[in-house]
């Protein structure tokens, strides 16, 4: 059975002190024993993810974070991981358990800085004066405070109702946007190299294909070597051709004049990030020299392969054009705090990240005045066809 990818789900983070009842709250919200619960401090180490469906919202992923207020060397690393989760969080549940609210308020401020919606809850634990804590928070924040008893599962429905109220009401962004309409013929050119394990398509291909079917488009697919035969089999030119960015030039030279052209990576630049920021970042490509330092950021954490686009193909294209410039590649959630030594950041399509996390990286690059762009846009630019690409 296939489920909604984590990156496409609403991310709900649970934050609070060590032993405030975060894991117990997660278990109560999901009606499952997802997180280990113990009286021992620091039971939750790495973030715990749990996917589920919430009526009125749809697919979500809950993230149980390590508790703050842990001054041990390991605890500091755990807190850093929790801070990274803030960048992914669409809605945060901040759980308080005692009258010392100062550190919790700092986390509330950090979440607001990242534009997360926030639900404030007080866990009614033995002899902790939950009503007094709630009143103190009310005076500080002047907003609704939900008192829960995570162990007895009291107040859980109120938290779920608050989640529904805080869920985004706007329509989810389309992958293909306004490029297609019902009845259009769309051709997908999908080379099956070693990046696509046998028997599977890569995630952007699957998600794009599904969306096109939902839009009632007529979809035909082929590998690069079969472009001519596929076009010949159609009684009219496809409205749109979507290809892997690595074969942009080949497809452009073979496509009918009336067919629009784009790539999965370019589509995901808009779907997962900010297309205008990425296009603006591409303007800086021609200013690169052999002395430049480029950062390439991959969402996936995988072992490098011979045909790797981020580690081999894009670096080779850049060095062929601009000389033996310096290139650093990071993957997964690794992303330098100091970006100022880089002339340009080139980000992958980010199929493994949610949009909020990608936008946080774009904003950080802007804050440090470092241009940022996207794999597909860079390849189209280096091959001289960017102005011919649709998005």
C-alpha cells in the first residue's frame, strides 16, 4: 500500500521541556504507543516521526522532539536537532508543565520567527498547578491555552480541534500549476539510470504522474531513446513535455515547436520552493570563475553513484564552463550555518523535504546575501535553453 509521502504531509512538531509529557501527548493524539514513555529524563533522543490522517486536515506527520533544558553534551546535540525541526514545522504544539516558562517562551519566539502556527498547552500533572501555569501563560501571550492531561487523555479533542483551526486553508500548490488542463496530452521523458532502482520510478516522477492523472490529462511516457517513436505514435503534438533535467538539451532539440517543455526539477523548484528566487539566483551563474566556491545541496542522503547529478554531472558542467572552481556537496539536513563563503547555492528538487523547510533555506540564503538556485534551472541555463523552459 502506498501512502502520502512525508514531505507532502502537514508537519506538526511537539516541543517542551524534558519530562513535560510530550511523548505521552503524542501517544494520546495518535491513539498508539508511538514514543517510548519513561520517568527517566531524556528518553526521547532523536525526533520521532508518526504519519497519520486527521479528519478535517488530511495527511499529517507528528514529530516528537527531544526535550529542551538538557545541559549535557549529548543533550545539547539533541536540542540542536529539535531546533532544526522548527524549520520543518507547520504547526507547533508547545507543552508547558511548570511555572518556569522562560525557556519555553524562547522556543515560542523561535517558532514564530519561522512562521509556524502555535498551539500552547499545559500538561496537568500531579501537584503542578496547571491552572496557575495557564494563567501565567495567558498573561504573557494573551491567547488560548489548552489544559490537557496527556496521561488520562483529557483535552486531546481540544488539541485536535486547534490543529484543524490552524491548518492551512489555502489550496495546496500544484506541481504542474497552470501548465496543463483537462484533456491535454502530456509526454513524460524518464531516463531510467542507476538513480532509479529497478522496478521503481523516482518520487518526483510518481507524484507528477499521479497529479496529471487527477487532472484528467492524457499521459504518455518514454525513455530518452524512444522520444522519436513516441512522438510519431501521437496524432498531435503533446501540450507539454516533462523530462529529467539531465536530458533537457536532447529533448529540446527533438520536441515539436508547439509543445511546452519543462523538467521535474524545475516543476519542483516552484512546488517545494520559490521559483522566482531560484530564477534570480540563476542570474549569478555567469559571474562564476575558477576562484568561485559553489555549494550543492541534496535533500537525499544516499551513497554517491557514478551518474549522480549533484556530485558528478552538475560539477562537470560547471567546471567545463567556468574552470576548476571549488564545489562542496552536502546532503540530507546538513546545511552550513555560514553561507557567506559561497558564490552560489544550487539546491536539488527537494522531493524529500516539505516546502516550509526549503523556504527556510531560501530565506537563510537571502539573509546572508548568497544567491540560490535549483538543479534543473542550472542545467537549462548552462545548456542555453532556460528562456525556452516553462514553469
